[in-house]
C-alpha cells in the first residue's frame, strides 16, 4: 500500500460557484488504477464527486478524464505511474477537454462526440440487395483493413486531446472520422465515393486535421485515428480523384510533385500548385487560384520576413545531389498495381501469421 494525493477539479453548475481544485489522500497499491483512487475518495470522503464509469477494464470507455494534463481512461492508468508523472507526486484529475462539463469529471459526450459520430453516417449503406438465404461473404483481408477502426470503444479520449478541435470546434474530429473509415473501407458499403466527397468538401472534414499525433498518442485501443484520417485522404485523392474546394487534392499533388522534381520542399511553389490541383500553370492562371493567392499574400509576406522564403530560393531551388534515387522510389511505388496499407492494429510477427492464416482460410472458403 502507498499514499497518493489526488487533486480533483470540482465543478457543480447548480451551486453557481466557479470550478475549483480539491485535494484528497488515498492509500492503494501502485498497480491499482486512478479510477480506484477516485472511487475510494467517493466512498470514504465525499460521495458527491461525479465520475462516469462502468466496466473498470478499458472496455466500456466511460471513464475518460485528463490525468496530469493528458487525456486517458482512469481505469487504464495505474496510480503509481500517474504519481511518478505528476508534479511533486500529486495526481491532477480533471474532465476531458473540448466538451462541456456537466459536473466535476463528467462531460457532455452528446454535445460533441456523439453529434459528430452521427455526422459521418455511422452505419452500412449496402451496395446491393442482401443475398437471399445467406450472409454477405467478405474477403478476410478486407475486414482486416477495417479492424483497427472497429477497435474504437468511443471513449472520447482522442476528442479530448485533439488540437484541431481546440482551434476549430466544428472539426468533425478524430473519433468520428475513424468511424467513417470503418465504412469507407468496408466492401459491402455502396457509398464510398459519396462519403469521401462529403468529407473532402466539408471545410471541417478530413483536411482540417493538422496531423499533430495527439489522438494517436492517447488512444487506449491503438485505433490511431489520425492514421484513419490519412487513409481517407489517400482514398479520396488516389482512388477517386476527388478535387475538393478545400484544395486537399491539390496540396497533396503539389507536395509529391515538388518532392519528385527537387527532393526537398519548394516553399515558393507549394501555394500556387496547391490552388492549381498540383499544377503551377493552373495555379497562376486559373481565376479561382489567383483569388486564393491574393488572399494568402499576408502568408507570403510573413514567409519573406522570416527568411523561410527568399527571392533567390523562390527563383532557383536546388535539387538533392542524388535526386534520381528519389524519383526512382516514387516511380516504383506508383507503378505498383496495389497500394499497401499498413494496419498498425496488427504488427510485427503476429501480422504475418494473422495475414497468412486469414489468406489461407479465405482460399479454403
């Protein structure tokens, strides 16, 4: 047994008082969870503390909070480890971010998380009539592709940690977009292109993610929501060629074309190429592209002032010494008939064993 101090953020809207911090001492073995500590406080000191919990086994996703400033499941965080990371051993516990607080550690999941999940149409829209007298026969490798997204328990921890949501509350968010990939990657769904076009055209959709990796770091189930967002982008651009009004398609093509030509990023050409679907000529002549370039003049001026872009760099951009190798790699990847997706939910030797077994089972079926 060991003594730990929990510093819990309290808030009761009915009292009319502002939020405040309250310290509580608990005695637990270090391998027990932070949730166990909170429940001990409720049992022994203050039964009014509000915390949402159920399974205590990282399955239901109910007990999402922020521990020492990091979004996590309280039941999945050992109290001893949390104390080691806390300032002077004190464990701070507060409600999740990016959501309205109902009371103490309970947030309104409906207002943000579930609202956004519904936004992506989180159910299968069949491509055809269900087969008579039998189930859908789906290739095993196809379901392996969506296994990672299916592992989500909707705890909202990634939503709490999302930096894009802090800046843009209308961003659809990592959990909902990971859910979207679960159906975009399912061969039984008949609305792949419509789903992708909808999410690509939405200014708060797949291109609103700044790939900060925060959701990947905090996810308790290794869903890696940002990875699913990147996969949605690749399908939208490479598989369906969706040229969206947010310039997501153009930005990707501009980036890859520049790297293929020079090997390093040509900052002066990135904006016009992005506004021209990857083409420098379109970016300089297309009326809509010129309008966007004019609107982004402050960004250009800031780049010149900071030295990130100079007149010389804008006119003459050096190629890498062995640029032919970069071009060779790109050509080899693009010449492949099938794009290889890395599913991080199954990794290492287990991945090879699982894929081999599933492929064998699929052949036998």
